[in-house]
């Protein structure tokens, strides 16, 4: 089941970092026990974003081979991972933002017109 899930996203278990593997296994365990919640997913994304941020800060933008400056592939991959976590987080927060906007709109409707 885990391999099938990863295949749908063109990923392999070996490609995941140790933290990602551990988290994925705990998610699968929680899913089997029906304990996976949106809050837990948001917490995981926050932890992973922080980890990627930390790695990205410590990684140089370029590597040098003799006199040639070459873009650092690891930094490019870290940026891609960070972007994925940001998109996931935005996807999870969208319902909350929509609810807040609806509440603001209703609050505006409830105020008297002349106030």
C-alpha cells in the first residue's frame, strides 16, 4: 500500500529523508488507527518546512570546480521541497481563510448601514 501511494507521486521510499520516512510511517500507522487529523498534518508540514529552511540556509548557492562556479544542485532540490511544503500548507489553510473571510463578510452585513 505504501509503495503504491508513493508511486502515484513518482516517489520511492529510498528517496525520502529519514525524517520523512519516519513521519510517513507514523502517518500510515495513524491512518490505520484513523487518528490522522488536519492539525497533525499541519504540524508535520511546519516541522518539515523548518527543517528544509535550516538546511537551505546552511547550503551554499554555488559550488566551485576549479575556477568554474556551478549552481548547487542540493540547494535547488531543497527549494523545490520547500515550495511543495508551502503549497501543501496553503492547501490546508484555504478552508480556514475562506471561513475567516466569510465571517468578516457576515460581520460587515450585521453592522448598521449608517455606522
